[in-house]
C-alpha cells in the first residue's frame, strides 16, 4: 500500500483550491494586479500593531483562556452593541484561530458523520470542504441568477432538506456573488429552520460591507431566545488582518462548554498577544473599517461601470461583500480563461469553477484595493473582453 493509499478517505477527498492553483501559477509577476484572493492591499493599521507589540513586550506569551481573553469577549460585546444594536453578554463569544477555524468548529458542533448541511451556491469553496472533512454531506442549493443579479428561492432551500439535514449554512453578504439577504429572506430561512428543528450557521463576515446602508441585514435582527444559530466571523476583512488568523464565534451560552472543548482540542486557544491586537481593532478600528468600506465602494463602481460598458459582461453592482462575480460573453471555460487573462493582462481573477455548482460560467474579482489599481485592472480587462 502506498503512502497516499494509506491516508483516510476524507483527507484524500479534500479538493485542491481552484483559487490557489492560479495564485501559484502567477504569483510574483511584475506588474500583476491580484484580484483573485479575498483580501485588500492595505496592511493592518498601526494601532493594532502597537497593542500587539505592547503585549509581547509585557511577556504575554503563555497559555490563555480557551474561550478568549475576558477583555476580548467584552470588546466583542461592545462591538455588537454599536453595530448590531443587540446586547450580548461576553458568554456568547469564543475566540478562534481564524474565520475558517470558526466555520470548522460550527460544523463539528452540529453534525456527525453521515449528516447533511444544506448550503447556498455558488459559495466559498472552503465551506464545502469543511463539511466533507467533518464526514458530513454538503447539499447545494443554487441561488438564481437573472438579469445580472442574484436571488434566493426559499422553496428550493426547503426542498433540499431531508431527515439527515442538521443545519443550513448561510453566507450573506455572499462570497463570491455579493448576494445579500433581505430581512424577509432571513425571516423565511429562520422560519424554515424552526419548523425542521435545524441549526443555522451564519457566515456574516461581510456584514459591514453593505452598499445600501450602514450594514447588511443580520439574523441578529430577527432571532429570538432559543433559536439555534451559530455565527462565524473573522477579523480578516474589516481590519485588513487576513494574515493574523483570528476570528470568533457567537453562540448561545448554554453550549459554551462544548464550544470551549472544541477549541481545546483543535487549537487550544488564540495567542494572547494577537488577541490584544484584535481588541484594539474592535475598540479603536471603526473609522478604519469605514474607510475600507468606502474604498471598496469606489473600486466596485470603477470596476463594474467599466466592465458593464463593454456590453459583454452580465453582472450588476453587488449589494454587499467585496467581489464582482462576472459572467463574460465569449468565455465558456472560466478556469482556462483565468490563466489566459493573467498571461495577457496581468490581472489575476479567480475562476468561477472554484465556487461550485452555479459558478462555472463566472470569474471573481476582489475590488478591496486601491481604486487606481482597480481602475487600471478594469481597463485591461475591458480591452481583453472587447477582443474576444
């Protein structure tokens, strides 16, 4: 038996990222404008660095609270009161080693091998892989794409539920489509979960990246005491902290010991000095977040206006998140096109094939970058599209 054959079936089934494949192909090229990954081009701000350095200088390098520093959980409570107008005690919050870690723990908390999680697609590929590695089955429900915009048919969501379904995974605003659930959508999904006794895993990482108001509608706006909802979140996007790998979970306090146990046996807690930086982000970072969102809005408009003007791109400006999901006339194989585009234009896009069912006709561009760079990328792409 070979080394590969001796590995577990779950590990072998973990797919290679279709985004990383392209990144590895073109990384480091001179003149490249990388719009393929879900991150901005700004480093995390100095006030976060200073808090982290002060913690290191103070010797905070030991084991720490599994659920997160009390000060971190208190800061999260203040953050939710400011931005979501809800009062949540620190007992609702759990620090995790990234948003991906938060998603993994939520999946582990509510499923056993053989169970099912219903999710909306196109979707960030890590969601599907997380469910599969946990031994559960991901069940896709495509959102509808009509006249350049996306919408959810809740009846399709209900039709996908079986006796093995344990949870609904809902990412809104969506990566990669930018689809953003309305309050009515969230009420309908929550009603569905209540009728079938399901958990909801709510990925609201992009909640503040909403271009129709101060923030996107949230399940926090419609939930009631006793609802089965877990929220996965991350410091990556709001505060330009993708490399820090710090996130959090919002969960009912009743299951707090279970969540702590899952943290114990996966990461044993987030390093305290990084939590000090995260606390600074929460308490001092609102203006930085606002400027990041405004930057994204400007770049979104530049990118979408330029590409829509070619009359070859079927898309509308997304309501939320930091991505334009582009359906381009004349492109039948987005994976091959992504390699061709990076070779000919030095613009890196993520192929829609990486985002599962319903994504195969699209290319994703992250516009959380310097508007001048995004404008240059848009002009290069428009020239490419006109030559198809």
